[in-house]
């Protein structure tokens, strides 16, 4: 096992055989080969939580070979929140590998001080690392200088030496949103839209609408009074 890699013990598998208790099916492949096997569900779940899609797993097949791989996709049982099938990508040391790397932010945005909200729009960015050992565990975006309305694209993120962006450079990754309305403000805005709609539909006179918006009457009180018909 390479330093820092997590070892997963595996058993060779044919699709016809029944799964043992606590085991789940997995497959590892690249352009040259495709291997089916079973792994321990709990062991995988624990290891995947620890290192995600950026960490290398050493898959050790019982009575056979061992090979390094990265998690590509995990199928989950939505009800029990447990993994039920895993696709791994077989990798070779020293060869470029394409992988999704999680995005995190550092610092407090200037826009947050004014009530803005930092929003991570893309939680992962796809990169090409020069080799499996050179995959960054995370990409950190310093948001300190961002004001409300500012954003950072994938192309603006500083990548480690040798790592290149695989996806769209214009992909918005982090943005600073305007302050959210308070509950009272949101309710007032919703009521104003509702009143405007009733006036437009001819169900409310402008005077009644004004009374509601000024707080002199409730919408329920004036709703019974239809707008005066034009003579």
C-alpha cells in the first residue's frame, strides 16, 4: 500500500452469485481493463467519508492483484442513505488523471459585512492532475475582497503547479448574493405583488389597494368590495 492510500479488501465477483451480508458490488475500469468485485459496505463508507473522490484507494483482490483507483460514482440507497454500488476509475502513477475537486472558501467577504451571503455555486471543479498523487484535496477560494454582486469563475481559481482546469473557465463557482429579505419584508413584498395582481384583474380598486398597503385595512376586509364598474 502506498503512503496515504486507503486499502480496500475485495473479493472477485461474477454477477450471478448472491451477495454476502454487508457486502456490495463494485466495478473498476479504464480504457484497457474492467474488473468486477465486492467490497465491505461499512468499510467503504467510512473510507469514502474520510477521503472522497480525490483520495486513492488501493483495491486488494483476494488471491489476486492490487491496483490503485479513484471513486468515480457512488449509487446510494436514498431511503437508508447507504452506498449500494461503486464505480472506480483505475489509475496509473505518473499518468494524468481527470477528477472533480471540492471547492471551499476562506476569509470573510467584504459583501458579508453589508449583510450579503457567500454562495458556493459549484461545489466541485473538474481538473486534470499530472498524476494520481498530485490531485489537490481541495481548491480554496479567498473571498475577502468580494463585494455584493461579485463572483469568482473556475478560470480565476489558483491551481497547484501542473494542475490544469478540465471544465469551462467561465463556470461561476462562488458569488456574493444581496441580503436576504427579513420575514416581514418578504411578506410585505408578497402582499404588494398580490394586491397589484388583484388591481390588474379588476378585482380591487386602487383606493382599496392603497388602504391595504398603508396598513389601514387588511386584504380580507377589502376583497369583498369589488372595484367600481365603469359607468
